[in-house]
């Protein structure tokens, strides 16, 4: 904080304290010659109801003075006067760090037995899965849903279809480092809207949809010349590249004709954010174990 702003804040804080003290003193004074019952506002209702303007009782005034004394002591001990840090050297950052340290130590003690364990081993522990589910809901449900079934553009984690490798270590890598999908825009290579339509029809045929055979045949040539580099000549994809299998009935963005044309035309760039800086290694293992259990038939029951 600059010297100017610090001075500005200190001035108005002190000014308000002094003004409060003066206001209390002034309102407690009586005019010369007034008694308890003679100082009125001049307002009368129903002929005999008079509004008085008497000072507050002394004990009440003293309570206000005590709050001002408390406020001054607070400003001396805690930061509140511009750049003055306070005699107690308190700061919100230091308080946060202290509480975080205590929380981390408590978590570390609770998670100690899962340290460095493979997630397929952790997935056998029902209590571990309960904890993993809670971590999932707090950090992953906003994209994948509270039931982990995903949504358009966000993978369903409960089935056997995996865009990226799904070994225990690969799942940890995904959570820890994130993933960046890269389906390039192919409007140029496809040359025309007709070319895009042909490829889409062929891809639909790979998953068993009823299509025009002649369009699919033309689309196959374009697919093998352009798309097979990532999805494979058979369209079964490549997990190492994050290229999905196009021969099943699982569609991340939908299998509607216009939606698929948009995918081919403009590409897709879905991103799984890295959580390595958000969750501890053991927390990552617990949530990884929970995700692993959803698609690998683990019987441990979560609460």
C-alpha cells in the first residue's frame, strides 16, 4: 500500500473515532436550566403524548465509550490503520497458512496408510472409496457429474470406453497432469462441405448406423487418407494420442449428423485440467481408486 493511501485511510479512521467520541459527549449534555422532564422535541400526539429528547442513561453512554476503547485496542493489535501491521503481527495469509498446515497434517495422518499404494489396491478398501468419492464430488463433479457419467463434451467414467490409457498409473497421470485433446479442424483438407459430409457418413457407418453406401464409400477414401493417421485405418482410435474409438456407440460430443460435421469442420479441443497442484499425491490416488472402481467392476461398497 502506498504512503498516500495509507495516510488517507488512517486519517478517516481516526476522524471517525474522534467524531463518535464527540457525538457521544454532545448528546449527553443538557441545556442550562433543563430538567429530566422539560427537554422535548416539540412533537405532541393525541393531545397528551409528548416526545422527549433526553440524553441516554449514563450506563448506556459508557457502554458506547467502552466499544470505542475496544476498537482502538483492536486497531493497535491488528492491522487496520493503513500500512500499519499491528503490534500482534497478524495477517490473513499467516492465519491461512497456519490453518492449512494443521489441516494438511490431519489429512496426512488420515491418508498415511494409502501412501504410494497402487489405486487398484486402494480400490479394494470401502472406506478409501468413500473418501475418494467425496474428493471426486468436490473437485471433479462439475464436469463429470456427481454420478461420474459425464455430459456432452465430458467423458463418462463409469463405462469401459477410455479415450486415454486406463491403466492405474495412466489414470494417476491423467488426474495429476491433465490431458489436452487435439482434434484438428479439417475443413481445409476435406476441401468442401460435401467431403465433410462423406467422411461423417462413413464414420457413422463404422458404428453400425444406417447410411447411404455410396456416400460412405467416398467418405472411406477421405478417412483413410486424412483421419486414419490418428484414429487408425479401422477407426478404432489410439489411446496414446487420445484419439477415440469411432466404431462403438460412445460419442463424446454426440453422433448427430450436424454435430459430427461441426467436429470435422472446426475440430475439438477438450481439456482435462491438471490437479497435481490442487490435490496431494494421496488424494489423487484415492480419487483415482474411486474412478478405477467405477469401470473395473470393483465390489467395495461406498457410503
